[in-house]
C-alpha cells in the first residue's frame, strides 16, 4: 500500500513498501476510471540510479481516496486485474480508431 498526496505541480512520484520492507519508487503515468467508477493508477518503476533506456513494465494498482490522500493497493484478484487490463486495451483501441 502506498500513500500519495495528489499535487498537479509535482512529478507525481509514488513511494511504496513491498512485503520485505523495501522501498520502491514509481512515477504516476495516468489514472484510469473504469465504467463502474473505480480508479486505477498506471505506475512506472523509477530507480534513481538507473539511467538506462531499458524498457520497464508498467504496474497497475487500485486507487482509493482517503481524505486528501490517495492510497495505491496491489490488485490481488485476477478477475479484477484482467477486467481493468481489458478496459485499458479497449481505450487504446478506441483512441487508435479516432485518430
């Protein structure tokens, strides 16, 4: 789980802590709202020591808001994850058609 105060002016960096207590930094790429009104964050792992151009895998996390803070949570349910991925793919497809 990660907390992030949403501020349009910053680079939107997210700091999470994994199961072993390691800190992992992400850059928030986008927030997607599905048809059922749930929000999900698309995050890119950000390693300050890594200047390589190697392609990194985008991480998808559920996003909830508690007061002024956004909470990012791993999606444990495979069905939920697959539904969100299909929704994102459908958005990509409709954007390609409209261009």
